[in-house]
C-alpha cells in the first residue's frame, strides 16, 4: 500500500477513514519503530520513582532496555542498559538502590553516575584503552516537565517543552491537585498484555463514544451504589464534555464527571467517613487556586494522550499508562497510580480503590476494553475485503464544538501518525 493511502481525510465531505492494513501488517510496525518510536519523545518515569541517590528502575522504552536512575550526585539520568564491553545488560533487577552496576559476564563495573570504574585485568589492554570513554551510554535526549521524564532517541528532536505543546496545560491540572506541587507514583504496578495493535489503545483511551455500551456493568454498579450517572450540566461548560487537539498529535477529552472524584464531592460508594475529608480537600483547592480553577481541577475529568503512547486518565483516580508494541497484533501495557505526596492514608486508600476498581486489569473498565480491542483485532483480519475504518464522527462541526463523544481527538492522533509515517 502506498503511503498516501493510509488515511482518507476529506473535510469537504466530512469523511475520515483509516486503512485497516495499518493495524495488521508487520511492515507497518517496522516503519513505526523507525519513524515514530525512534523519533518522538517517549515517557520514561516520574521523579518520585528515583527519589534518593542510588534509586533506579529498569524499563523497556521504545524497544531498548533503559536504566532510569538518580546518581550519587543527585542528578536524574537515563542510561542504555547495555555494557560497553560486549553488550550484556548491566542491571537485571527491576528496581532498587545501588552505588554501582556490574555486568555479570565479565564484571565490568559502572558507578551510578555512569562512569566505568573497574575492569578486571585492565593491564591486558593497550595504552589507548581509556575507561573515561567507555562509561554507560546516556540516551540521546532526556528531559522532564514538572517531574514527568521523557527521552528521545533522536538527537535532533525538538525540545520537550516544544514537543508537549498544549499538553502542558493538562499536566499542570494534575500537578495542581497537590497542595505542595509534589506528586508520587504509588507503589504497585499494573502490567498486562493485549492481543491487539498498539494504536487501538491510543484510540480507546480517550474514546467516550464507547463508554455507555461497553462499560454498562460499571454504570449499573454506580447506580446500585446510589450514584446519579446522568451527565451534569453547566458547571464549567455548556455541553457535557469536549474533545480537543493539543498539537503534535496530542489530544484530550474533558467532561463534567458523574464518577464522583474523591477530590471533588462525596459519593455513597466512598462511605460516610469520607465526607468531611473530601470537603476539606475541596476547600483547600478553592483557597489555593481560586473558585474557577478549583472547580475545573475537582469537578471535571480528563483523558490525555501524549503522542504516541502515553495516556494520563485524570478521573476518579489519576492513572499513568504507557504501552509498546511487541508485534503488530500484541502490545504490553504498564500503568501506575499517581497522587499528591502528602495525602492522608484514607485519601490514598480511596485513590487506590478507584485505580483498581475502574482502570485495573481486574476492574470494571479495563477487562471490557481488552475484550473489545482484541475482538476488533480479530475482526480486521477481513481488511482485504473491508478496507477502511470510519472516524468521521463530528467532522462537520467546528473544532470548538467537538464533544467528548465525537472523534476529533482520534483524528488528531491519526493525522500526526500519518504525517510521520509518510515523511521521507
């Protein structure tokens, strides 16, 4: 298939379609690895995960093993987890605290600032052997925005600040939930696989059109708990919710929530003992941020996609989710809960309950989504006969009139994807 045929984008006809071959063909994934994952800024982790000197996490980011660590000098770094001698992983632990990383193959040893400090039998090397040139290799680009760390394997990539564009506004709303501005990734990681193309999860993560039919069990659970699941009106916006493009492929949906955010209002499912503390949290937000911004932080929820594969669901809890393709029909997903560092044990318990109950792999939403996307992947095996998927919902409206159930935000993702995939 020629590149120009990946999508049909015809604003005059209100037509937007994606060719289904891009969800099933291995050669498309090969190109994505080169043109997207090797070029874009990719999420690595949060500063709270490497709080103390020596703290480290090992992760796979963009197909490479990475050590995300804070050195003894206090600097946060990301190294390629590969010995400069023969390529072995120098750290095989998932996390911990270490002053050094030693390759178990030949025992080359690197300190946590990346310097090569010990080579067994070094006298066997010639006079031009220089340990200073053989330290752990840092990733080409590494930066953070308010504690959210990203890397890029493209030395010529634009700055992270420029790349994030309008997404920064929504990261700010998350940071504003903390009285001190300090957030913490809460201990405990969700990891699961899905037999579907990675781009399906980018679509699904902020597709509110599917919520009512797909997550009917959760809606019934809320009703049984005494929650009014009808969408409220008029708090901040004349419509229930909206979708918005944020530049560089990033997009979001924001809506007035019926989920009862535990930083906003009390709901029966939180129990009577939670009423006063939730009211106190809301008063603090209003005093610190002003009524209008406090209302936006507390009374609306957001699903933010930072292109290509970072989703932050800011709803009944705040979930940070990233996912990478294994094959064109298989992805690995990792998710964490994040919240204010200094919240009370009871507020933390409510946050984790929401994190597990809705977004967890065994919760109300995620199993529905896994089933839906795996069934989509099975259905598009017919792509040679049924070639196109339609994403034209709401296309005839002005951008400012897009609802959260329209598909402007999905089209934003696909337009950026197409731009990068068709660029020489």
